[in-house]
């Protein structure tokens, strides 16, 4: 099975645990069978592998999310990187071209496209296999998977099928309605449009060439910033006449707000927190190494991270986005392909960061033009390379790097390597970084 997982989002609705590089799909709040916390993307990826161990999984995402994906899923997953945001049609066109030109997927093979972050169980992925088979063997150019509505939602668009059979022709699509209109749609057998569909690779590439002037994947990638911003629904789905929909009545939840996310949590507290007996329907997610005490709150979410603290009524948490947009500060926590970093302190001319380097990984070999850096090793051992000179380092060692110095650190051991990095300069930015081959 070929699957394209769409991984986007700016991370504002689940602030402060999400940000521009740590969208909701990377927050670890679910437990796997071993009791370890996992994120939405880890959960979905694991569930796909359980159904189809040989599935060809490609994640369509922005450059800012690549490090988090590699950190959580490893380096083996396919990634189609969008150079900039151009909505779902260009993203799917680019990912489909990536499948054909980079991964050598055949034109007659079926491809399933779905979001990376629904809360679903095994039956969903069994249905995706069936959807893939329908795309391969059916006479429709596009086969959608419509979700049986559990209530008259105003959040989703609706698919109007010809009948209530398991697979039927699509009559029309409806935009997000009000509640009364949604009730009318549902009474006629309408389904939620969850953005899940399948096609033969040749169909999508033909559509892409019809709407975009490009030769191959690299050409499309190079001119990506010139493409029109347009959704897949508008560009393709709503104009296609040979289109079917397959009903899905299993568990499917869009965990897009704190209110819906906490409904899927197995426990009320993640992290260090105490709730008194007067609390009712309260969830706390504490990503900090400090205690949180909650007294007498009802129907509330408390979320703490290096980026900030949210205390909100659950229903009101859905309206957080315009407030988050007013906040201007550097990203205080991020997962990288090699580990993670957490900002501890920000001053006018300095920034202090705790860096965790995973076993067998290293930072990029790089330099900065406008800042000096000091590393203090606090845990584990490793190897530094400073302007080409190698040196073994241990806890307590301090390494000084002036602006312009090429440097990296390698964790060549079986445990985490942690260090405190102090950046000093009048212009400390993420853009001030020159990478080199090591």
C-alpha cells in the first residue's frame, strides 16, 4: 500500500505545547502497548505498520517539520518536502511526483492520501487497504472515504452520496453548514469529508500536468513557490465526474483543539501535577520540570511548556488562535533529527539552551558569523570537532567557540549526551548558521 500522509499545521490551536516547528501531531500524549508516551504521528505510523508491514509511507510536509519527523520516526520514512506553503493540491501533486520520480512507484499503482493526525483504531487502516483496492480495481478516477457522522457538525464539509450503499457514486459536495442544514444532510445519508481519498498514480500526475507546467519532480520542486495556492478539493475533487465514496463507520476523531484532544487522553495528568478533590473534568499536561497544583477548577485545561502556560475553560480553548498570534518570542523547544533543545534563558545579548543529543547522532558541522558559543557538558560523553580537530569530552568539560569557528559534537555512545549551550552576541538568530561537510 502506498500512503501519503499530509502533515501541516502551524501549531497555534494547541499552544503552548505546539508551535511553528512542533505541530499537534508531534505532541506525545498517547500511550502505546508498553505504556510509553507517543505522538499522533508515531501512533498512526505504528498502526499502518501493524496492518501492512511493507507499506510505502511518504509524509508530505514543510521543511520546518522534517527534523521532528526524523526524530520521532527515524530516517527511513519517505518525506516529500514542500519548499513553501501552497495548500493541498500542490502538496499532493509534489508528493505524487516524488513517488514516481524518486521512489519509482509505477503509474498503475494506487495511492491513498489522508491526514497524519486523526485519532483512529485498527479498523480505519483496514478500510484504507480496501480504499486502495477500490482505486486499483474500480472504474472511478477518485474514491473517497466518507465518515459516518456522529452528530450534526459545523466543522466539516459533507459528501452527498447517490445512495446509502457501502460504496456509491458521489452526487455533490457541501461546504461547512449550520447545525440545522447538517441535520438535513445527515438524514439523506451524507458523510463527513475527512480529506481521505485514493487514486491511481497516473490519474493524479495527469491532472498535475494538466494544471501545472512541469517536467518532473525536481522541476516541480524548483518552481513550487510560483504555484497557485489551491486546495485539492477545489482543483480536482469537485470537478471530477467519475468519483465514488466508501462509507466508514468506525472510530474517527479530529483532535484539533484542546477540548477534543483531552477527550482522547487516557489520564487526566501528564507530567508533574497535583489536583485536589474539588477539580472536575480537568486535564493537565505539564512539559516542564516544575510542579503544577490545580485547585477547584472545573471543565478546564492547564498546559505548560517552555513556550508558555495556558489555563482555559475547555470550550473556550477553541478560540485561542488570535491570542497566540499576538505573542512574539523565539521557539523555546524543538525536536531535531539528532535530539532536542530547550531554551532556558533569553537576555538582550545572550541565550542559554539545554541540548540533548541522542545516541549515535551528531549536530551539523557549522559556524556562526555573529555570535560566540560556549558548551558545558553535563551528561554523557562524546566527541567534538572544532575547526577540524577532534577531542573527547566528558561531564564538566567546557568548550569555547568564537564566531567563525567550525564546530560540531558527536554522541558516539549508547546514552544521551546533554550540554548547556550559551550563545553570546548582539544578533542571535537561527539564520546565522553556515553548514559544512564533515
